[in-house]
């Protein structure tokens, strides 16, 4: 009997992914353990191995397909004595439309099964025929009159016909009105959905629609690049964070002359490899990671994560480090950073960052953690406030180290300073608590030998 090869879940939270590449073709014989495909999620590209032996009878989902649902059939494996003619291929679901669907249709009772972007879709019952309604009403309940041609053109362009001002009889939307919006000669009017009212199902508003944005710019004056999975997830998570996590910010200046001197001494004493290069080279960020991890151990109440009706107080200082990659951001986690040496932290961060940029991280390497460090000092940024990465309770934003003039007991002096801003989830970390842990961090940065105490 043939065996269905399904889309694997590469992490506990994965719901869909991209079938990036097939390493086999129909008719190929595979054994257990053979790499047959590459699956790309928003965070990593991972290889998929065959779990049984047999012959690839049918590839259901072609490579390059986005939004393939977990557990949907992607290929069929034939057993001994079977042929491709014996296989009943599951009917693939229609691909998601490139343009967003019109939003004027009200959300009635949910159909028995919604069409998704998975490789296989077999609805239990036919959905209610809401799509055939000739004149659907917008969220506000007012009926929109439009010609069938205008509706079709608006749908193809991804424009909400209810947001178009009609110039036909009795305000009817006609073809010329849609074309005017497409060309930018006319603007969309505000509707309940676009003016800030919650979307159907209680979802929060997401701002201007794609059609509204495009209508502001002349056609040909821009390049439209679809968002990949990583950018979509980054956008969704950080939007959710700013909307649902009550942020507050604490900023402090750290004098780093002693840190810079210690770093220079440690790097100068680093043993040399056979080619004459030092075996390691510490960065300022390595000291920041260590100091922040130790500070959380000394103020354990700040090493916290909000969990609805509870707060998690973490025993380890698992510190994520923000790594910029083309098209998005990774936050691989350095586990138990407080117990590791500066050299161990430096080597681990370099390894995690390199594999993040090539999307070779395993899920357990970028999931979890209770806090993050985001350093933009290498870009010359003096200070900034970072957005908390849920479910973390805090994130430390680090600016550039620079010489500054300051007053000391009536004397004008010059020293190197670094500005750091702590973003806190007020549900788990209150103002006084955030100030306390940030003060401990400042003490460690200004006296780095105390990190070892």
C-alpha cells in the first residue's frame, strides 16, 4: 500500500512552510534516512529525510510552493509491486490569490472548511455560497452599488469596492471610478474597516490596505516585492507586541573606559594559531551579554516572562541576541549565558550569527529565552528603544561607545560612554524593578572584573 509523505512540523509552533527544493524526482528509489526535500520556514531551511523505503510515485507539491500546511500530503511513496497508475493523487488546494480578496463581504457563520494554501485540501462539506452574493454589504452595513464590470476590475486589483466613491447614477460605482483609483487620480474613502474599526472576528486593524497604499503612488514609480515568510512573521509578531505588550523604557549611560581597557588586555593576551592569528577576539557586545546575564541572576525578579494568569521566573539567564539577516531578523539564544566565559559567549554568538544568516539554525536554538540584547552601536546609533520579542519580558538596546565630555565635581572631563535602553513588559517587570536590574548592569559594565565575582 502506498505511503503518504506529509509536510513535517519543524517546530512546535509551525503551521505552514515553503517546500523550497526536492532532492528526488518521480521514479527515484529512496531508503530510510535519504534526504528527499528542503523545507523553509520563517526562521530556517531544514532537510527532510525519508522514513520508509520505496519509489517516489508522485510529487504532489512542486518545489517553490509557499504556505504548505503541516501534515498535508507533499508526495506519495510506492511500495514493492505498486505502480504510479495505482496511486490516487489527492486533489491539491487552489493556490492563494496574489491580490487580497475584497473586504466588503461580511463575516457570517464560518463555513465547514476554509480554502487554504496547503498542498492538499479536502473540505468536509461545501462552504456556504456567500461568494455569489451580487451586492455584499461592507462592515458598516450600508449596501454598495456597483456595476458587475466595476466589481470584477476592483477584485482583480485588490481594491475594496466599498471604499470607492461612485460617480454613476445614485452613487453607483462604475468602471471609470475603479480605473481612477488604480491610476491614483482618485482616493479611497474611509470605511469602517479602514478608519480604525476592528476587523471581523475581533482582530485589530492593520492600517492601510495594499490597494490604498498603491493608490498614493504613480504606477511605475516603485518596485513591488512580495513579502517572504520571515518578513510576514516579523511584521505580525512585532505588531502584536506593540499592541498587546505594555512597554516602558529606561535609559542609562555607562562609562566604558575600564571595559575597553580590559577588552584590549584580554585580546592582546589571546594565544595565536599556527597562521599567527589570535584564537579569539572579544567584542564589546560579548561583555554586554555577560553583564546582562549576570545582572538578571542578581535581580532574579526581573528575569521574568508574562504567561497570562502567571509569571515565569527563570532560573537560567538565557539571553537572545538580535542578528540582522537579509529580509528580517533572527534572535538565537545563548543558554545560561551567566555561567559562560566571555570567550565562550563570543564564540557561541559568532557561530549562531553565521548559521542564522544562512538559515541553518535548529528551532531549539532560536526559541525560548527570557530576554534579548539588540546592539546597533556598530552602525553609529547613539541610542534607541527596541520592541520586546514575545514572550520575553525585556530587551536591552545598546548604542555606540563614544567619547563624551562630562562634568565631574566641577571639573570638565572626557571619557567613553555607551547609552543603553531597557524595554520592559510592565505586566512582569515594574519600573522600580527594571531600574534596579539596569543599575546592576551599569555597575558590571563600569567595573567588568565584578562579572567574575
